[in-house]
C-alpha cells in the first residue's frame, strides 16, 4: 500500500492524492456510518448545503473529507460526538 494511502472500507480502491471520492461513494459511506448529511455537516462544521452539493455531485468533494471518511469507516470510534443541545433560556 502506498505510504499515506487509506483503504476505503469494503472496497479495494485506495484513496491516494489523485483519487476522487464520488457522490455515490459519499452517500454509501454516510449510510455505512449511520450519518445523515446534516450530521456530517455539523461534524465538519460546514453548511449543510455544502454536503448536499457533494452528495448530489454538484461540487467536488475535498480530498481531506474523503480521507477523513475513510478513517471514520475504519475507526468509527474517531467520529466526534455532537455536543448536546442546550434548552433555550427562559426569561425571568
């Protein structure tokens, strides 16, 4: 395996610098990880529309995102938990 390459879960393809993650592969990864588009957006701190564009194939998926998803598939314990939402403050 080339240095720095990550094997995509359930696939023989390697994600190397020149490899692009397709919208179909992203949707499959989200399904395997039990993540919604919104959940991915919150964990990556990007606008949900960005993830929607990636999953629709309208925008190129950054290589860093592809590598991160590959790592999460191999090591799901690395997926960050979302912070608990706080109830709205009540007025006095």
